[in-house]
């Protein structure tokens, strides 16, 4: 196989060329590279952003894409990470994962899906009419923490649903915990079925050997990464990768095309192109430094009274297989206050936003762009929060059921429940009804209820008490949860 020149960045070079030739287009975008933009907007956003906002085809490239700038950038990405094919998406991993689900299971419907999937996966089920066969995550009852399903969990799910078209797994989780991907891929391949990995949090994994195994190296068939999460693209920049012959490449490409915008933003494409070159050239060193920084930060945070950085307790036979150490997960429950309270205090008083919080934890997501100064800022802010936390009101109690208690029975296809006739009922009367909406506590954006599931008291209680304790439920039709949309009887 001929090696490509990884020092190239075809999309960035094309932008330089566009300017050098003084091209002009009587086409969208109508702002004409910023010429028409109000000065007050330019003051905030700068002229550069608009200068580079061009049509992908019929602007940056010609109407037939004959220079193949995007194609070359995607080929370079595939080679850099050891995939056979890569596609860039400007609609985040949410689009890419839907395209993969539809390509694999759109025709015959069944897909093994872990119950801790991100809401974008449930959206894919609603769009496509795919029948989910849920795989339950593993539960640490003592710490109220859910771990990704194991290879054995998938083996059992295949035995129950041998006709499924494929399986999907989310790894790393939003908390940085990983499952044993190699083994899950093997379990799927023994049956000749493909494995899709939602690796949104793993864009950096191919570029350092001390990070968890990257999905393509683990043998996954399709894997989706969000470059903007742990890499360095703009928000919405995502790549999906393919290898092997268990997924039809043309169908995958067509499914993405069905969902994608016809006006992709070349800024998003170009940033991903430049990041890939940066990672190939110096990713190992940059990520190595970040891992060292995170290691030191973990030790320093551990010295704060009643605060524990979670690491060893996340790993093991009945827990996760691996961990991304850049995700610094901090348990604050021994302080008697909640993660939600810490999250809000740090934003208000220290101007710091954290990756996520739940009833007993906060998460600091480190990246290769962090340095000593940013790590020290976080540490100082946590010490200041800890002193103040002694005076916080105790958080309202929250009823935390185990996954078994809220393992809801699927009665209807998600699509049928969502698009069918619905009515709104008071939450007190919702138990025993089939839900017609997706109810997702954020973060981490994992749906507690999926359309088509039978509501029970345990899940309703969890949502009600969670809301009082500070949980955010932004996608419910009634965000105060006084009413719930259910299938009309």
C-alpha cells in the first residue's frame, strides 16, 4: 500500500489557494467572505471566520469536486488511524452514529443496543424504525455507577436475539470508562455480524499507546468519533471509520448522505484535517504530556478532604475494562453535598465549567491543550469550593434505582410510539402507560425512558427526585415533568 504524505492538509491548502487566486462566487454564502457582515459582528467573530466560510463544492472545490480536497483529507485520516475508509461529518457524531445504525439494521430492524446509549442513538431508532434489543449495563450499587456491558452481556444478548443485524456499543463512556472492545468484536464476528462503536469520546485514542484501545485496532467494523470532544476540531466535527466487509460501504455512505446537510461548513472540515496532521506529527508527545499532567492533577485533587478521584474502583472484572485517565472523575459524596451543587458553584464563583456532574460526582475533562496553568486553576478552584461546601444546604434526597428496577419493558417500536397518537397525562397517572417521548437526564445524556417503553413507579420516582436534586431534563416536552407524553389509548 502506498503511503500518503501525512504532512499535507489538502483542505487548508485549498483555502490558501482560494485566497491567492482572488476567487469570488456569485453563490451562497451571501455574506461574500465577510464583505457584507456588520462591523459589530466582525468585532466579536473576526473576519477570518467569514473569509473561510465557502461552499464546499462550487467554491472551495469545483462543482464536480474534481480536486478531491475532501476525499484526500478523509483518506489521510483513514491512513493516520489505521481504518480502511473515513468520512467527515459536520453534524457531530449524532449524525454519524445514525447513519451507521441505518446502514447495518435499517432493512431488517434488530440491533443490540446498550441501555446506556446517548440520546442520538435513540433518535436513530426513532428515525429508522429499528427494533432495539437492550443490553443492560453493569451496575456498581455501592457507588451508584453504571459500567458498560461486558462481552458476556453481549454473548447473552446474541443468544436471546440471534437474528439481530448487528450490535452497537458505547466506549469510552461519558465518564471515560471503556469496555473490552476486542472481545465484544470477536463475539459479534463469531456470528458474522458487525459491531458499531460509538467512540465519540475517543478521537485521541489512536495516537498514544497508554490510552485505551482504539476501536479499529480492537476489530470494530464501524466506529464514530467526535473530533471536537477529545481532539481539536470545531464543535460538530465528527469522523466515522469503516473496515472489513460486514458493512456495505456504499450503503453507509448513502445513509450518511440522506441525513447530512448539503451545505457543510468547510471550517469544520479543515480543522479536522489540520488536527489529523498535528496528531500524526506530534500527537504522541502532546498526549504524553497531557497524561503526565492528568496523573499529577489526580494526585493533587486526592489530597482535598472528603474528595476522591475515581480510578482503581472503576476497573476490574465486574467493572470497566479500561479507563481514559484524561477524564478526571471526582466523587464528592463524602462532603455531604452533590455534584450538581459543586458544578454550579464553580461556574458562578470561579468561572469554570466542568465536563459533567451527577448527584455525587463531577468530571473534569482534560485535553492535550491543557497545561500546568489550567490544571492549577482547577485545583485552586476545587480547594475554594471545598471550603465553601461546608456551608452548602444538604441536597434534596434522590431515589436511585438499580438498572434492573428501571429496566422498562419495550411494548412498541420507538418509531411507532413517537409518531403515533399521543396524549399528555399528569406524572402521577403515567405509571403503566407507554411513553411516547424520550426523557433524558443531562448530563450525561443517557435516556432514562425511550419511546415505546412501559413507565413504572421506580423510573418516575427517579426522575421526580432527580429534578428536585438538580438534574436537568431538557428534552422532555414538559421540562418540569408535571406531565408526560404517552401513547393514546
